[in-house]
């Protein structure tokens, strides 16, 4: 190390080796320098002696002309406030260039406290200024991009608050300014995305990959309208890897999405009818197959061909043909449920996919509805047409495990339908087809039977345990087709119920039974109450009470001799309408009994609310008491229940002495069954009553 002789030397060396310029100047118009360090040459290009006492040039002149006022004002202000000053400005270098300097200094006061001089330090900051200026230029450039780009730009916190957004994003989302948008959002997750959970997916992707690309979502705008957006985003972390924020861009892709949707729709739909076309069929079939597998039920594929279409199209022209197809498409769509699909394959061929089928009967009913809908007469250009169709049906999984096979088999079945005379449907499965044929035939014959009055009633006596006398009879329907055996009600009541024919048949039973009861009274003097079964569908008829009232009026039967047997399951319907019907029937004066008691699913609560006169214990409990002692307990419980509610109890299906004895022993009120008599034809029943010692007492 060089040893300095004294402090003065060290001081001078330091001052003159400094990179900038140390100075002392007078506080005058020229900033007259009274001291400058050697750094002056480097800084200004002038030798120290050129500046000292303004010998060659004053420092005011060295100062860049446009900055002079600012420099003076800044120094002046600082001095007024008694502060040190600091100012950045430009100077004219002796070589003609202009350079940026930073000057820091403080005043020197005289004894009177007046500023007489300044001392300080001026350094070249050209390098820093250059950097600052290029930063500023870059900032301006990027700000311009941020503010003027068409894409939305955002920074958000990880928990879903906006930190920064640009004007484009604000506009895109329907806000007038970025500030309005930022303040309107409390939670991006809840307010932006239409699909719940979309923000979580976005965050998840960011967490996994640090960035997301082309993340497409439907989002809400301020006015709750929706747009499609595509987002690119990335995670910004601090040096320790903690998430600072997410940032990214947003593009409004609504126009593209709409266009894509339109194209997709066109590709998947028939342009004439608007129905899904062949392209969509396979997808739909696969979906429905998956659904059937999942819910362990069935689905059906119906291949439908219009019977007379070609003829109409060729003779009346394509325009009429087209109109007809449009009408048929609408009819088919309204004949099926919303979850089913109607597809136009081309020409006059349609495929209907029925899904979620638990009962094959539903398929029959749907097909029937479709046949009927198609066959309604129509008018095009003032001409009337009657068009029918032939339908072939295949059922999954019975008729094929894949879409192609199901379609092929439905097609085959459709040809069978054409051969079978059109305007019908055929099921591919032989066994089902046979069942269907039987059902359709039965329904047809049942309708005929009503026309031809082929029904008769048998009467089964009921006996009172206490008196041992006949205390009533149940009217039971039979079907007697001409020249054939009697048909049991078990074979046709269900179909009559499903098709609604029960309403006509039931009314006939009621009228005939009432007529018979009255006739018996008049002919024999015996007053036998007659019980009639009323099916659930009959019961739901709005005018049942009125119908019965009229029948009683016409037959002149005292209402107390008519008893209506309602199955327990009918009572499950506890709607106000139903209860109203029960009460209006009761008001008429007829008796009400619950049939097949013990087999239904109803709650016992109704027993106290409904005006019931009799419980009829189902024969399943009676028939097996010998083998199954628990049924004895059930019988006993029902009898006790009846007694405690003041309702009479009758047991049906009593066949043996053992059953008779047991029922009597537990206090059952009445019995009905083969033990005493089978249901008898009208004449025999009359004979039976007259010849039995226990006949009801003539009145
Ligand atoms: N094994 C056995 N069976 C006995 C005995 N005693 C009577 N039965 C039979 O049990 C059935 C009693 O009628 P249900 O429970 O109302 O059951 C009836 C009823 O639900 C329905 N039904 C009959 N006639 C009508 C009607 O006019 N209208 C409605 N809606 N349904 C009816 O058809 C069902 C069957 O009627 P049916 O074949 O006449 O059968 C009758 C009767 O013949 C016996 O000791 N042992």
C-alpha cells in the first residue's frame, strides 16, 4: 500500500481520482465554479481550469439549454425548504454529445444565513438512463400490446380473484372497464363458468402441468348471456416455488363454436325433417345399449317404413312427398317419449330407438301408438291421404348384442310386417311375437266380445258363520265366446284394464249384477246383497259414483244390497280425488269392501280414515293354514283388527273343513269358497238359494 505523507495528500488523491466531478460553485447566474475536481475532464470534456471562474465556459452554459430552468428551480426549491438537492439533467459535453448527469449537493451559508455557494457531486448516469429509457420503451410497447390486443389478458390469484385484466377482457365479459370487472368478481369459480367444477378442472391442469392451453369453456357475461372462450394460462411462482398468481390470455371463440355446432348439427341431422340422421344413429344405439347394461333393462330398435310412400311420391311429386315426410316425422316424434330417438335413415325409412324399457308390454304399446299416429288421415294441397307403416322391432339384449345386429334384425322383422299385410308391427323374437300375436288377438276379440255381448256373470254365495245362512254373493265375470269354452277373468281382466276396455265391461257387470239382485228379490223374495269387483282403472273414472247412481235408479235396487270390492292396492292412491270418490260412493249408500286384503302394500292407516264396511282376507292365507301355521296367526290378526275397528271380516277361498273350523273358532264373520259353493251360473245360483235350508230369510 502507498503511504500518504499526510491527510491532505490522501484527501486530494481521493477527490481527484473520483469518477464524477466534485465541485464548489457560487450561487449565481453562471454557477461560477470555484472548485472542481479532476473528474471534470472526464464528465464534461472540459479541463478544470476551463470551468473555474468561467474562464472558458460557465457551468450554466454546459447545462443543456432545455434543462436549465428545471435545474435551477429544483435547486431553488430544495434550498427554500432547507434540504439537500438532487437533480437529474443533461449537459453538453465538449465533444458535442449530450449526456445525462445526476447532481447531488447542499448549500453553504454565510454568517447571515444566506446561501452563498453550493458544493456537491455530479456524476455521469448515461448508462443507467439508457437502461431506464429502454425499459420505458419496452414498458410502453408491452402496455400498448396489453391495452390494445384483441385477446383478453388476466392475472388472477390462485383462489380465484382478478388482480389485473385488460380492456379487451373487460369488454369480452360485458364490463365497461377492467376495474369494473375486477370489482364485480368475488369468485371466478362461481361467477364465470357455466359448468360447475370448470374452474377446478382449470386449476387442476395448472397444478399438474404448470400451464394450460386452449382450455375451452362456456362462460357468463355481465348480463348473464353466455360466450365460449379459450384460455391459455400459466402459473407464476416466486423463487421458492410458491404460487404468486396465474396469468394468461382469453380468446372469444363463440363464433367458431357456433359454426362448429352448426356443422355438427348439419352432419347429424336430416335437412328435410330436422330429425337425427344415420350418422347419429350408431352413437345413439351405443349409448342406449350402455344404458340398458347399466340399469339391467332392455332397449328396442324399431325399423319403420311407410307403406304407400313410393306411390304417393311418384304420382303426386316430390314436393308432396317431402311435406308428407315432414308431417310423419312430427307424428313419430310425438308418439314416443322424450328419451326415445326418432332417426330418418333416408327416403321413407325411419328408425326409432326406445330406451329404458322394463316391461316388453311397453314396446307393444309404443308400437301401437306409432301405428295409430301414422294412420291418421292427412291433407296436403287439398288432397286427402291415408298412409300406414310397417314396423320391425328387435330388442336388446334378446335379439342382438351390438347395434348392427339389432338394426339388421329389426329390418328383417320389418319385412315380416310388410308380408303380414302392412300397417302392423312384428317383433324379431319368435316367442315374443307369439305372445304379441296372442295379446293383439285377445284385445281384438275382447272388443268384439263387448259388441257381441259375450259376457256372463256367475255368482258365488257368501255364508254367515253365526247363522250358517247365505248372506250375500259375489258376481264374477266369465267370457263365453260362441261355441267355445268359458274364458276365466284371469285371462282377460288385465288386458281389459290396460286397454281401458274395463270401463265398458265394468259398467256392464255393475248393471247386470244390480239387475239380477233386484230380479231375485222380486222373483223369490230373497234379499241377497251382491258384491261386484271394481278395478283400479274403473275407480279412477271421474264419473263412477254417477254411473252407479244411475244404475241403481234404473234397476230400482236399494243401494245397501250392492257392495263394491276394491283391491287393497287401489287404496294406495290416497289423492283427494280418490277419497272424494270413496265418500260419494258411501253417500250413495252402497257398501265398500277391501278385496285380497293382506296382499297389498298399503298402510293400515287408511282403515280408520276410509269408510270401509268389510275386509276380505285373500285366499292365499286361507289355503295354506294346514302347512303354514304362521298364516293362522295372520288370519287371527286380521280378524282382531276388523273387530277392533268395527269392520266385518270375510275369508275367501275356504275349501276344507279344517279351514272352516279354524276361521269359525277365531271369530271370522263370513266365508266364501268351494267348501260351500263354487261360483254358479245364474240359473243354478237361483236354484241353490231356493233349495238351501240356509237361504237368507225372505222379507
Ligand atoms: N282356489 C279357489 N278359488 C276360489 C274359491 N272360492 C272362490 N274362488 C275364486 O276366487 C276368485 C275370487 O275373486 P276375486 O278375488 O275378486 O278375483 C277375481 C277378480 O279379481 C277378477 N274378476 C272377476 N270378475 C270380475 C269383474 O266383474 N270385474 C273385475 N274388475 N274383476 C273381476 O278376476 C279374479 C278371478 O276371478 P275368478 O276366476 O272368478 O275367481 C274367483 C273365484 O272363482 C276357493 O275356494 N278356492
